[in-house]
């Protein structure tokens, strides 16, 4: 399957005509910053065929409207987990609002299916995760059932995903190698943690601002940013309202894949444009979770057919449609996927 097979741009029409829709220039700008989140506006503009001032002005408009943003985080925690909650119908909204306030719950989806809420949690170890689930999340009024699974590895996550609107020459001008970063389990230096925290809400903050907030010298900041991003210890990413950009449908699949096929499944499916997240998991009857962004609901059938053709031994055990993304990598979102707030990510 070609990289753009499931993301045909002609279908990018969000459901509500009253809501903003990305122009081609908007999408190109987000795509450029997905590739090079801290590139200068002169470099971005040159790749996109516009001047630096125009690129900067368009980005300011997108961020002011909550339609796009950048963020940074360090995969320094020992494990990540997905905690699913089944709630009483009359308490779903209250529980949804509550879980979005927890710093260690960095993403929240409200979904169809048996469990109405899916929480992505950063935890230091299994003990910390167990304590958090049993003492905090599991005791929220209205929660009647909890299911937890733990990530084993990451084949791809949102930082690897690309909008796919730029051609190979534009991508080359931005230095896109299309190589997912290695994600080490390393707590790092204290100064690094301060730097990550200072970048969390905006990965494009100036070195001057970062120096003021961290107490580090500008030279040290530039060196550490280069070292950490190259090593995969600092992840920078550009995000956007998927509805405005033309991917209003989010489907989460839980599959049972023969263990011998897991690596090949990850290597193959993460080249498909529809697949945004692919992670092997421990817990329950499934061993792999896959998240797809799609322009229309019927595209999910095409994706499932492609999985069946490529991996006939893989079995899709569950498929949940997201009704609302409430939080993504610390960013609180409204019903149209626009950023309305930010909760800095911490490790439980």
C-alpha cells in the first residue's frame, strides 16, 4: 500500500460547514513543521515557496485559532499504559472532565464500545501505575469497570505521522529522513527535564526564552536540543485539529497478531497513511493496538480489508470509533479538535 493510499486529499471535508477548514497552504505548513518543528521561518518559507514573514503570519493565525500547535515531550518514563473506563451513563461527562485534569493522563478519547473512555497514561513503573488506577482513576464516582494494558514497544506514534501534503522535493528541503526516532528509557539530567518542561507547550520557543526559564546558557540549550532530538530523548511534534485538516474519523483497533508476525506487521502498516499509532501491548486477549485517522467512516472497511490481505492470520478483536478527542499529548481540545488549554505532562 502506498503511503497516501488511505489519505486521499479529495475527501478532506469536515462534517460541519460552519467550522474552519484547512487550506492547502495551511496543511503544507503543518506538514513542514511535522518534519522540522524548530526550523526557521526562512527555511520553512523557502521549502513552501513563500517568504518567511508569510509563513510566520499563517502559523500565528493557526495557533491563535487553536487549529495547530507544537509540543515537546521526553519518553523518559518506564512504561506507558492505556486505561479504559466503563462509566455509568449519567456520569460519563463528569468523569471525562475529571480525567483531563490529571497531568499523567496525557491523552483522552471518548469512544464507542464497551468502554467509553480511553486514557493514555505515563507511569514510572507497574507499582505506580497500579496505585494510580486503584487509588485515583478507579475510585472516580461513576466508574464501574477498568481495564489496563501496558505498552511493550512503539512501532509508530503521532510524532512519526505525516500529513503527506508535501512532495519529495519540499520534504528534502526540510531534511525529512522519514526515520522514526529511537525511544530510550532514560530519565536524563535534571537540566534536561527543565528544558523539556519549558518546551512542552510550544516546541518553537526561542532559545532566549528557554534560557530565561531554565537558567541554562543559550549555547548549552542549542547543544542539548541537538543531542536529545538526535538520540530520541526529546520528541518535538506539530499537531493540528484533525477535523479541520480533513481526518474527522478516528478508529482504534485491538488485534491479535501471531507473535512472530508482530515486527513485520509494525514495519508494514506504519507505512500506510491511515495508521497514526501502532504499539504492541500486554494485557487482555489482544497484543497490538493500532489507531487510524480517516477522512470518512467507509475508509475503515478498506483499511481492514488491507490488513486481512496483508496479514491473514491477524484478527481484529475490537474496533472503537472515537466520538471525541478530549486531550492529546497534554493539549485539551474542544469538540472540533481545537486546542483550548494545556496540562504539562508528568510521570505518575
